[in-house]
C-alpha cells in the first residue's frame, strides 16, 4: 500500500494511475481513500478502465467510513441508470458526495 501511495501522485499515465488507485482501494485501508477521492474529484483517472467513483464509495461503506453527503444521495434513491441522462445525473450526485473528505467509523 505504501508504494501505491508514493507512486500515485507522480504518475502521469492515466491507466497506470487508475490501476494504482484501484489497488489502493483493494487494500480496504482508509489511508487510500483521500488520494483516490482527490483523483475522482479532478477526474484524473481512466474511467474506461475502472469506475473509481463507485468503487471508492463501495469500499468506504464496507469499512464503515462515510462521506458527509452520501446520505443526500441515498435519500434520492438510485434506480435511474437505464437512460443516459439519468446516469449522468447519478454520476453528478455521486461526485457531489465526494466533495468533502470521509470520516472514519
């Protein structure tokens, strides 16, 4: 995990950066949440390679860490992914949830 944290900020290749972020999340350690959240916020990853936004929220939920605005999204419901416009709206809502740092359980 330490190596991924060291390499991530300096990596220029989007695919490699995405793989490093994905590997961090795979460790289920909260030290990786903030660097990945920053990547997602800047959209500085290859979204064709991995859906880091959803993976970050899923992994943080599993370990009991939350993002302050995630309850806003849960209150809206998530059943609208079949249409492109609804999917874009859902992605915007997910991104908004990641605006603030997470809090550990």
